[in-house]
C-alpha cells in the first residue's frame, strides 16, 4: 500500500544519491589536485637535480622556475583547501539528507502500520457485529 510518505521517501532517496554523487566528484577533484601537487614536487626536484649538474646553464632559469613553481604550488594548495572545505560541507549536507530519508522511511512504516492496525480493528468490529447479529437472530428464532 502506498502512503503519502512513500513519495517523500523516494524524493529523499534521490537527494541522498545526488549528494553522494557530488561528494564523489569533489573527492575525485581532490585526488586530481593532490596528484598535480605530487607531480609538481617531482618536477621541481628534477629541475633542481638538473641545475646541480649544469650550474651555469640552469642558474638563471632555475630561480624563475622556482618562483613560478611556488606560485603554482600555492594555487594548487589553495584550491585543495577549498575542495576539502567543500567536501566537509557536502558531508554535512549528505548527513542531513540521509536523516531526512530515514525520517520519511519511518513515517512511511508508521503510516503502513497504522493502516494495517485500522484494518484489523475494522475486521474485528465486523466480526463482533456479525457475532452479535447471529446471537440476536438465533435468540429471536
């Protein structure tokens, strides 16, 4: 039996799935930024090794490269921090959506139980009425 809360449950279920999808996307972006940071670190280390091997040729360009790499690293770290904050916020939103889903499911279950109890009460009343009618008809005969 469908209750008014069944549709609400489906809506909240969709919202939970949507928030899970968004959280997954944020985490993929974080992983990509983390990989970019690691690649930058390796690249800087390789440039420093090259500069150590070729001090004259690399001395001028290494300083400029190091400054540019530092700016890039700061940008990546800033974006990563923003994504981590968004991740935490999305987790809170997901928890709230999940709570709403559970509440809708409980309301739906309660409505179904109430409807079943009402049907049982009506059936018991009908049996009592039928029993009373039989007794009164057998007493009249």
